[in-house]
């Protein structure tokens, strides 16, 4: 098999679209994506992140979405299309990294296909657009540039420009989500092992490490410079460190391990060949450096996502590249375990079969989302002819994408309103709930409030004070009640 990279990129794009197109048309898949879009639009409208709009995420993901909105014109299907292309590009980067590390096109192809299916099957593990889908592209690209060729041929060092470029990619990933520091640590430790232990070149190791750190610092310094120019360094440090330090929750370790076990069982079809590749690396040395690195990479990322104590499925999207690359290493012909299975998987008809499965899965996503209640769209239809120019409404129930669809200004700093109502966030942000209510009420353009009448998490001092000034006028369904400001 001799696969050319660029036609294969086209193949991954087509496969990604087959798998994911059916998710493109509903207003919202998860609230994180809505938050990215709305805050990005607010930034494009002149607001400043961490002053006028606030969230728990770093600014990089909002800059990225601002660029996507500009590129696509802002349509939801257009934004989702860019997400699908990011997933395809990451799959191609997996192919490139796997092939560079093992010399096998089959390994690379298997890694790319595995990544596409891993991210396009379950809603909370990749179908919903989360920041992991974007920063994975940067971290896998760094892996392919500098780690894969050195793992393949430890005796032959690559060009030194690999390290600063890898640093820039990893730093970019971190300003999208700080959890990407795990990949940065894994690759930094590899650089130390590679130069200090494998090659016994201490000074060259210092040089490579310094270049990696320098490149890594550039995106972070860009963020710092942006806030320095705005005289908002204190705000940057407060929200980046003080607030986020209060974000983790206490969770027993057996529940953390259960969370990991759920992931491994869910993706057991990849775990089994990954285990076979590890056994052969240990016993016979096949791809040993590469496979051991991927195991360490997987371990460091696992520790990172377990540390906050939150069991969100989308955190584990960050594990997909390491697991897919490990599983793909099984496809190396030198791995003489389960030869019959490997020969069967290497047949062209299997690829055709996977394309067929992708087609069915894409259609099933479409049919599934077609029957889901699109509540943000219900809000849009209700208010389209009711709001006068300048009128605003406040959605307590986090259907924040409706602001974007109606082209209405968000009336609060907290776009994702869970931050204003859930006790853990209120404490982390040291939020004065009644003061926030008064801030909202001081806005003369605020005419409507939307809330879920039975969700007890939104029964707080903030909502109690707010609704003293509003009266129930309508309901869209059992979860959307409309309140209008008293005259």
C-alpha cells in the first residue's frame, strides 16, 4: 500500500461529512458550542471578553469561533461544516503521525479512520462541538512534526525547527483549553528522554527544550499582550487562576476510575488492538519507542482529565488521538498477533464497508436530530415579530444560541447562565446574586424573561428578585415559560 497524503485528506473530508452531516442543522447540540458562538459574536460586536462577557474558558476558543463566523457568514450549518473539516484535518494528522512513526500506510489509515469514528458516534464524545475537537488538531500536528519521526528513528535527529513550531502549536492548543498542557508535558518529557537519555546530548537537549518553550510561550504572550493593552491583566489572572482554582470538585477516586472505565469499555474495540500493540512492543520491540510514548501520552492526559473531578464525557475526547494511534499500531505487519484479523482488516472491502457504515450513521444522526425539540428555534419563532428594535430578553434556561439567531444583545455578562445559578459556579465567581438581578433590572430594554418552571436549580435569590418585576404571559411548551416586564 502506497497512499499519497493529499488525496487521502480528501478521503477523510468525505468520510467526516458522511459521518457528521446529519448533526449540522439543529440550533444547538450542547451548550458549550452555543457559548462559543454567542461570545465570539459579542467580541465581533466590540465587547471585551472577561469584562463585558465572562466564562470559564480561555479566550482562544472565542477568537477561533470569531474567525469561523467571519469565514462562514455565521450560519449554524456553515459553522458546523468547519467543525467537520477540523475533525477531518485531525484524522489526516493522525494518519501522517502514524505513518511517520511506523513507516506503514495501513497504520496511518487505521489511525485516521478510527479517530473519525471515535469523534462521530456518541453525542458527548465528539458529535457535540467542544473545544477538544479543535485543539486536538494542533496537538496531533505537533506530534506528527517532531515526535513521530524521532520515535521511528531515534538515531537520526530531525531538524531543530521542529521544536519551536511544535511549541507554537501546543501553545495555541492551550489558549483554546488549558487541559492541552498535558500533551505539552508529554512531548516535553519525550524531548528530555530523547536527548539526555537516548542520544546523550545534554546541551542539544537544552537547546531543543528552550526552543519548544519559546514557541509555546508565543500564543500565551499574545493573550497577555492583548489584555495588557486593555489594562486588564488583573482580570486575566483572576479568571484564569483564582476562579479556575475553585472550579474542581471533590470526587472519590473510585468514581474517577469508573469514569475512565466507562470510556475504555465504550471504546473497547480500540482498546483491544491497542493492548496487542503494547504486548508486541514489550516482547519484540516492534515500534517500542512510539508505542511507549503513546502509552505515556495517554496516561498524562488521563491524569489531567481526572484531576478536576468532573465526569463530562467531552473531556475524554482529548484521549481519542492517543488511543486511536495506539490501536492503529496493531495494523503494522510486523505485529504477529491475530494475523487473520489484521489481514481481514487490511482488505479494501473493509474500507468500503466503513464508508457504508458512515453513511448509515450520518443518516441516523439526521433522523435523530430531526425529532428532537429545537427549543432555541421555538424562542426565535416566538420573538421574531414581538421584539421591537432594541428590545432584549433574558433566557434563564441557557438557550443562549437564541440571542445569536435573533441578533439580539445578551443582557448579562454571563452568556452561559448556569454560571449565575448553579451553586458551584456562584461560589467560584463569588457572585452577588441579588446584585446581578439588580443589574439586569436596571436595563430598561429588558422586556422578557424565559425560564423552565420546574427546574429547581434555577430557583435562586437572583430569579426570585427578577421575577418580582415580571409576570407570566405565555408558554411555548412545558419547559419554556415567557414572562413580561410589568408596566
